[in-house]
């Protein structure tokens, strides 16, 4: 269906406001991954190494995710009450506080508290940025525009990896095979890792300032009964005819008695609750498919594959570069091929490649083969499960409860992320100690076999329950999923 929304939209203005919103995604990506490159150094600084330190290692890597969970939960209560814009401004403040505080942390406890504050900002940004973009975009561009947020996330990831790599190179006197005890005595272990976190303050301030120059979501304004303000926003996006058409279309899904109201009972209505469970399932699948373990623990994986510290840092940068390039694939395909086909393709390929990586560890075929297979995983994940979760979540919920419903799925996303990240060192150790019938330890292969099983299960379930939403307005999707005429 081609509407006035697809023919008259002011693309320059749409791109401007969406690019500002995607700075939240950039900050999320930076904050999400910076810990992966810094962990070798702050762990040495805080003396978190040796046997029995698995839980502290997991906590240092995953503490920010507690903040993410809190941020997502808070959004479920306030996103539909206070709007998208104010929450994104708050996220910018939190990112800035976290960047400076983590960089100056004098103890492991202080480090984790500031990471949690940053996590709060991450939970808001990952929740609200794609939601805002989806609500401002016409149907034929929505998949691509929300995917731009994923591109911004990946650029943040790549930026963090490059910053980590370049800062690690400053200390040229540190041996490439340095032990934690040696790292703790060098600049990287004393000061370098602090700059890795502190650099984030620059884009955080930029995001905070620019958010004051973009409008509030027009759909949220209508939900609050502020139709005149919404009409002005729609007019800027595409002119008066476009605004008139959008006001009628959005208004058709907002009964007068429900304007400004979000009730818990709305979330547990039969048709709504089924779709909320779908969002929760997709959120857990995206986390437990294994890629976050690759991002957070890339250094451990490459160490197991036989690389030294400097080679590991470079390999991590290569991973980030592949992720950025892969997002252009989803931007080109998501509104043509569709969400469901791409997601199923991702599950199939990840299952196969995880089995191949596990086989490499079992047979001792390490080094370059492990890196190349890991890059295949990263590439496929980056144009399938990574962006499609947020595209789908921003589309499948009704206008009147979209903010709260997306926040529930985002909370599930962060809980699953925390469980995976916190338990990975312990699970990796436990699986690695399993002995095969031939007497060989399972080692790192056990983790990748586990991820393959999860991806296979996700494939079978998604194939059955996931609807296709490409090319439809948010209001058309709402009427189809919830049986409204």
C-alpha cells in the first residue's frame, strides 16, 4: 500500500532528526563493547586474575547490564508518560557521568557503580532510540531507518575497539605476552584503560545538546491528546496533506477514551500478551545466540586460539569493521526481502558456523580459521538478529502501549544479556572441564556447541510464530495483529 506518507515525506528533515536520535545508539555501542578491550587492563589493575576469580571477572564485564535492566524497566513505566525526547536527553547525561566516573574510579566497587550508571543510559537508548525513529518514519523507509540506528551502534562498537587498540599501543614497552602482574605495572594497566572509558564523554555531550533541537515523536503527542503539536511535527516531515493523512491514520488506532492512558490490563489482553511474549522470545534469542559472548570475551576466545595480546586487540578491531560493513546489507535488504526471511537465514548460518568453530577447537585447528569463522558469525549476526530485533519490536505493538510493551521486551533482552555475560566465565570453565570419550577435554568447543543448539531452537520457533511486517504502516500492522477493523 502506497500512501501520502511514502510520496511526500521530507527525507532531509527525517534523516536529520533520525541521525540525532541514532547518537543514542552510537553511545550504546561504545559503552557496550569498550569493556571487552579494556578488561585485560582493568582486571590486572584491580588484581582480578588467577583461579577462583571467574565471578569477579563476570561481574566486571556485566555490571553495566544491571543498569540496562533498570533502564528498561523504568522505560516501561515512563516512556509512554514522559515521551521519547526527554528520556534520550537523560540518557546523554547518564553516559557522560559514567564515562568520567569509570575513568576516574579508584576501586573496583566504584568502577562497577559508574558502569551501572552507564548501563542505565544504555537501557534507555537501546529502548527509546529505535522506537522514536520507527514512530517518525513512513512504512516504506521504516526498516531502513531503524537499521540506521543499528549502523550507529556498530559504529560505536568500532569506535570503542579502535580507541582501545590505539590506546593499548601507546605503551610500547609492555611485552606482547605480558602476564596480568606485568600489565598492572605498565601504563596500560595503570592509566590507559581509564582513557578507554573516558573518551565516551565527548559524544555523550554532543548527544545531550543535539537532542534539544529535535521534535518529540508525533505519534506519542497524539497518544497524549496533543494533536495540534503532532500536526506541526507531521507538517515539517511532509507538508499539510501528509500531516492530515497521518493524523487520521494514527487517530484510527487511538480511541478517545484511551488517549493519555496506559493500563496494566492492556498489556495482558489475550492478543497483546501473545505479541509481548513474541518480543520477549526474540529478545532472549538475540542475546543467547552467543554473539555477546564473542564481543565481551573476544580476548579470551582469541587467546584460546593462540593469539598474543596485541594481535587480539587488532582482531577485535577487525570484528568491529565487519560489523559496520554488514549493517549496510540489512539497510539494503530489510525493506525488500523482509524481516522474517533475514532472521531465519541468520539462525541457520549461525548454527552451522558455531559447529564449525567448535570443531576447530576440538581438532586443534586454531589461529586464522577461528578468526575467519568468527568474522562470518559477526557479519551474519550484524545484518540479521542484531538489527531485526529492534525493527520488529518497534513495529508489532499498538500505538497506545508501544512504549511500555517495547520496554518489557527490552527488559527481557537485558536480563538475558546479564545472565549470559555474568555466567560465561563459569560456564566456559565447567564445559571446558568435560572430558570426551577419547580423553580429550571439551574446552572452548563446548560453548560454541551450546550456542549452535540455541540458534537451532530459535530457528524452529521463529519459523512458526514470527509474522512479516515489511511495507506496512504501524497502524496496518496493529489492525492485522490485534484484529481491529
